[in-house]
C-alpha cells in the first residue's frame, strides 16, 4: 500500500512539474466533443448548384426560384450550354447541375418534359442526398402544378434523369482512399516527427545540437529530411495500393499528385517540428500532435464529413487544415483527372503553410538556443 501511495505521489509531482501535460490532457476531451458534435453531420447544406437553361420561360424561371428558395441550394451559375458544366465540376465550384431542355414549358404542356440532374459523385453518400434534394424540388413543383390530390391531369409530367459524374458506380473506396492518404501521411510526418524530436530533447542530444555551431535551419533540415523521404515512399505505396487493391482510378497526372503529396508532407512535418519545439515531453508532444493534426484532418478536411454541412466557424477553421487542401487535390487528380490549372490554388496554400510553419519552427529553436 505504501508503494502504491508513493507511486501516486510521484506521478502527481511529475504532473505538477509539467503543467502543459495537464493542460493538454484536460483540453483534448473538450476539443474532441466540440469537434465531433459540430463536424459530424449526415445532412448536407449549402449545395453549390448550377442551372443550364438554354431558353428561359415562365416554367423554368418558376422552377429556378424553387431551387433558390429551398434553403439547401446556392445557385452559383446560370448557363446556356450543357458543355459549360464540365469546367465548374472539375474546379469544384459546383456539386450539382440541373439542365432544362429547350422549349421546356411547351413540352410540359404536352406531357413530355425532360430535365437532367448531374451530380459530382466523388462523395457517393453526399451525391445521393443531392440527387434526392433536387428530385424532391421537381416532384413538389409537379404535384402543385398538377393539382393537389390528382395525379398528372392533362398528361402533365416531368421526367428527371439522373447522372453521376466521376464516380458513376458510387464506390465508397473512391471517397475514402484519397482521404486516407492524407491521414497516413499526417501520422508519419507530424506525429512521428514531434515524438522523435521531443525524445531527443528529453535525452539531451537536441541540447547538444543547439549549442553546436549548427544553425537552427541546418538542424531542422537534418531532422526533417529522413521523414520527408519516408513520407514520400509512403505516398507512393498508398497510391499503388489504391490502384491494385481498391481499383481507385488515376485519371490525372501521377507526377502532379506526387509533387503535391511532397508539399503536404512538408507542411505536416513543419507542424510536427513546431509542436515538438513547444513541448517538453513525448507524452505532451504525442497529445499535442494528435490535437493539432490528427483530429482536424479526420473531422475538418472533408475526408469523411462534407465541409459544406459544418457551421460557419468550423468551415473557416478548416481553411487552416493542410489536409483539407490535399484531400481536394487528391480527389481532383485521381477521380476528376484535373491538371495544375485547377489545383494550383490548393498547391499555393500548401506552399504558404509550409513556409509559415517552417519559419515559426526555426524561430522557436532560435528562442531555445538563446
């Protein structure tokens, strides 16, 4: 009993000497509950919609107002040609398109009106919901126009054809595997780097490097480069597994995907270095890295839950998560086959994040050296 009390006393003293550990331990469950509570959404809001209306008439204008007032859709563009939808889908500006045929009102009076609903299928579950939302608007208009309680009097009918772009079979692996690449690279880059550097800090070897003639940038490059190589090899392995095991398509440039993966690894490594520079033990580094990298990359990157359905505060916060930008890049290149002309904004964001985090990490090491 005395040995047990002595062990408890030592552990309490250890926590008191390291208040950051207690702060992180208390903060982690609170952040988890908040993130999970607000980020997990099965519904979808703020659907980015484009409408193709080659010859607007009173009927198409009335239906367009229905989509606008539904409270779910945000009309991003009204187009004249069906061909203009493809660039908007590839850039991610829209998630769904509604296409009216020419002379829609006249054909509706004749009982032979047709319209097309095209949905981005890179997220299969979201695509199914979007199609159901659009069809419900069409069916509601049809019921009200036909008369409540009557079934299509006078032959009034609208045939809504549904198509799914980029993932017509709605394979869930096409959604999760590109996101898993970001998750795996985060673990290898951020978590392992933070724990490794903190372990050297605990053993005193990092202090020896800090008082040596080596500059902080040299120390960071020397410590980061091996993990950069390991992360790059892991990215290649994940892509090979995605193709051979899960049959995820690779419609875009493999070299472009690897280059962006390298940028994402560098950003994650920089974040891991910054966490290790601000912590004093492996335990705090592990929890801090989990809090700063793993949880946000799971919940706020769009890997599992669509960003559009989250509250505004979390949508804004997701812009600071490197995983969000890499998930968009990976899905765009692998599933949509887009090139640099569509993913350069996300690539620039990763470059800026890497530079900012590396600069912050170097300054932290400078402060420690002083």
